[in-house]
C-alpha cells in the first residue's frame, strides 16, 4: 500500500501534517496549506477537487446587515447558497434569534462577495423565500449556486 505524507515546518518545527491515500488528495491539501487556509476551513470535498478556488462566506441578516465573513479556499462546487442559520446579534440584543443567510461566493474580494449576497438576499425576500432552505435551493437551481 502506498501513502502520501504532507509535512510542514522545518528543523525542530518539522512535523507530519496529514497522510493521504492518493497523490491527488495530498496535492489538494498542499494547495490549501500554501494559500494559508486554516484547517477548520478544509473539507473532505477539497480532498476530491482537482482545483481549489478563493471564497468568501458571507453571513447576512434579513435587513442586509453583514453578521460575519470568512475568507478561505474551497472546492468550486461548494460555492453558492449554504443555507439559513439562527443567529443572535450582539448589536441587537433586544431581538430574538432570526434566520441569517449563509452564502459562499467564489472571490477573494470581500466587498464583491457582500454585494453578491445582498443581491441574492433581495431576490429571496422579493419571492417570499426567507428562511426556507429548500425553496431557496429550488429557486436558484440547486445546492451549489453562485
């Protein structure tokens, strides 16, 4: 059996980072590490990818307020609508939790990602789909929508 080892560091910091069953998976992990992506933003789908792309995950409430962004690298098929999640904003403590839109945009530009998600938010509201994961997936044509 052949295995592929990805290492990091040098001298006293040298260590085995991960072990893979295929060269393709090991190379995908090396690409992610080379781009400085943290391990928490590395999914099994990236292991399967021939390429990885820069992405920005935007969290946006119904009023268009950005409640968070995360930059990283991912498999292109993971860009698009992620779903709605419950979120209680520290700036609006008087409110109860409400669904927040999660959308991953294929870009390195946070400003562009926020604009894209705001346009999607407006379409979702105009079609009375806010908070309905399945209806939004159907409206935008599937699980992975840019």
